[in-house]
């Protein structure tokens, strides 16, 4: 042990200026502090044993883990303060700053070469984002109709949580004036979580922020002093190193390495916004050693502004106590009308479309509820604009069934036959089961699979089925880079481009997965089907349950029984599933449910409140008498 410590001391001291700081740092850390900090940073047992009784070894591990770098030690000083070592934190910070002043040539000082690499990185990022934000498809199958995100973006309401107020305080959520306040509001922390239900525009919001940055929008605070990095987490699962994930989105021949990217991102010279889009689609949640989870937990890149988007049912289990929590709340009527004005370029057509759509929304409680979701409203607008004849829609299932049939039916105009008058999803049962099983197996897999290699998909479904869904835009092909690293090789020289396939939206995948549940209802016994249902998280995959109830009566019977055994929230959520069933069965069930007092609690979950609200709206529309109890 003495030899090991002696060797470490001289190897660190003989390195450049940052090594001198590391030696000084080790002298500040007591054994008790080392063990507490190792616990905070969640060292695995092997590393915990390695650093016990050896502060120099602990400092070495801090550098290995990226917790301290030549440009940033804020994660360490924050951790010291959390264990009531504020005085030590101040001394460590002073030592770090002295070391930087004494060693102007070491990493951390921005050289002309780093400035040059910064310019290359910024130019490349803007090139990538321009391709993305100019390639927005309002409807999946309109392959030749690309829109700029700024031409159709409508800012929905963003609410922010005041953590200083109790859960019982109805004013704890307040509205932001605009999306720009995310970066300018002085009370906001560096870590910001934005939640939103499926289709509420989380990804579109970040894409608009990328547009603002690229175009130097005068309204946006994201000026040239910022670097805006947008990572889609569904693409980062197989890339545990965040700098590799950043490099993958850049052009393959870019003369910049991941070490260059790291030096730029960790430099204090530029302000960095790292937007992590779709945490609910990230299958590496349980990998505590991945950089993504270290960032979310505040262990690395603590000087960056971190934005995380996710579904409400899949919020990160953040270790940081200082996180700003925002949520998107969907479209109101004014936002819907604004979208029509932007999306339908002809003024006269826009006026007529507004009248038509607003009339349809007033006529249908279900359609009105669906169209509060920006994605579904946008699809509804564009389908009406191309002449889709929307039938009477009585449920989310009927809406999606008709929408998917319209996508597939539109292929007729491209010379692909589709049987008229039959709003079916596919032309035969075999194809239906293939595509449904693909979606189903992905959702119940351990990694919640949303992406497949193209060659893998073609082994699971027939080429004719695959081509049909690609052509309809329900399935999308995308190219992703990845690193194949072998001993003695550098990752930067080993990038491989692979074609992957995914559904246009996660809700589309849930719709097709529900078809497989409906199929299982005909082939499995009740107990086996209930075990299958238990594989789905009720809150994360609510649409799967709702769609399955709307597709098959025998599936609905099993699902209703399953939900009623899950407690009060399961029973109340079953109301949403009941609404998906055929009209006759719904009427009798609503009468039965409303025969007892309907309880409304101000502090009930969103599930409970939404279910009860829709129950009361439908009961009113069908003249069913109700008794309401308010609990404040």
C-alpha cells in the first residue's frame, strides 16, 4: 500500500499543472470524507474498496469517472457542501483557481486551436439541425411535403413547479410567458425536466429551440456564446460515452475527435445547453455507469444547462435536489386556431378549415379530448385539408383506426391497390399479426425496444408488409452511426452506419401492440392473458390498454377485470377503457358508474381526474343523471 501511494504521488505530481492540484486536493480529504463522497458518487464495491484509506487513489478515480476535470470540479465541490464540508469546498475551489492561474498552458485555457475546433463543431451542429428542422412531416405518408418547424410550431402552455409550495397548494404550478424563459428565468436551476404526455410536442419544442439557436433568433437568449447540443436518447442506448453520442450525430468526415468535443464542452469559455430528448425512450436507465445517467444525477457536466424531456410516468429518479420541473399542457382553442393559420397557407382555406374543425370538435367530446394533444390535432387538420372524410368518431380507438386506414388508403394515389370502403389497417390477417407482434415484443422487452435493425425487421415481417408500412410513413427508416471498438483501435476511426427502423411515433407502436393483445384474447386463456397484461406498466402504456379494449370485446372483458384488481386508480382508469368500447355497452356501463356518487378530489392524480372528467362529459352528453361529491 505504501509503495502504491508513493507511486501514485510521483506519477500525479510529475504530470502537468492539474496533477499538482490533484495532490493538493488529496491533502484536504479525510478518510471519512472519502467514504461519504464515494457513497454520493455511487462507486461500485470494487472501487469503494480501492479508495478506502487512500485519498490519492480516490482523486485518481474522480478523474477516471469524469467527476473532476482540468476545467470543472463543481460536481465535487457541490458534493462536499452536501456533507457539510463547505469550508473544505471553498479551499479546494481556491486551490483549483490558483492552479489554473499558475499553469496557463494546461487544458482549461482556450487556445486558438480549441477556438478553431469550436467553430467546426458549431458549424456542423447547425448543419445537422437544419436538416432536421427543415424535414418536419405533418402527416407520415406525405414524403414529398417537408415543412420547416418554425412554419408550423405553435407554443403550447408551459407550466413550472414551485418546489417551495406544498402539494396541497393549487398555485404551485404557474405558467411561463414563453419557452425562452427556460433560459432566462433567474429562479431556474441548471437541470430542467420537461414532462408531457405522448404527442404533446416535447421533441418539437427542442427542435424549435435548435432552430432559434441556428438562426440567431432575436427573441431567443441562445446567442453565439451558447453551444446547443440536442441528443435523442433513443439513439444513445448503445453509446455509454456521451462524447461518442455527440460525435455520432455529426458528419462522418468531420475533422474533430471526441476528445476535442470533450475539451470544448467542458471549457468554461462557452455556455453549453445539452438537451436530452426522450428519457422515456432511453433503454439504458438502469445502467448507472452510463454518462447519460451520470449527467442526470449531477455527477458530470454540472456546469452545463441540462434539459430532459420525458413522459410524466417516466420521470428520472434524480439524485440532485435542485431540479426545475416543467410540464407541457397541450393545445387550447386559441392554439388550435393559431396552428391552422400557420399550417394552411391560404387565408380563405384557413378560415373555412377553422370553421369546419371547430364545429367537429364541439360535436364530439372524444374528438375534442383527442385534439388537445398537439400531434393528434395536427394530423387531424392535415387529413381534413387533403379531403379525408372523417366518419363519426366515438373513441380514441376509432380515431386511430380511421387515421391508420387513411394513411394506408392514401397509397392508392401512388398506384398501390387498397380495397375501397374498408378502413382496415392491412390487407390480411397474417400481415396484421406480423406488424402487431413486432410492436408488442418491442414494448414488453427488457429494453422497451423502439428501434430495430432493418435486416432484423425483414426477418420478422414479410418484405411486402414492410414496404407497405414504410411507404405509408407508419414505419420510418433512419441511419445511425455507432462505434465498433477492438483492442488497439481508436473509436473515432471505427464508426459504422446502420439502417434502423422505428414507428413514426411511440403511440403508433402502442396502437399496433394492442392489436396483438386483441389477437391473444382469442388464443390465450384468461389467466395467461392477465400475466401478459402485467408486463405493461399501466401509467407508461395506458394507450395499449385503451386500444385493446376498443378492438375486441373479449379483450376488454379481461382487461377490465385485471384493472379492477389494481386498486382505486386501476378501477378509475378503467373508465377510459370503457369509453373505447361499442356505444351500447358504454351507455349501460356509464349508467351503472354514475348510479353511485362520483368523487372528485382536487389532489387526485391526473389519471383519476382525466377519467372522471371524461365520464361526466359523456354522461352529460347522453343525459345520464349523476351525483357529484367534491373533496377539497
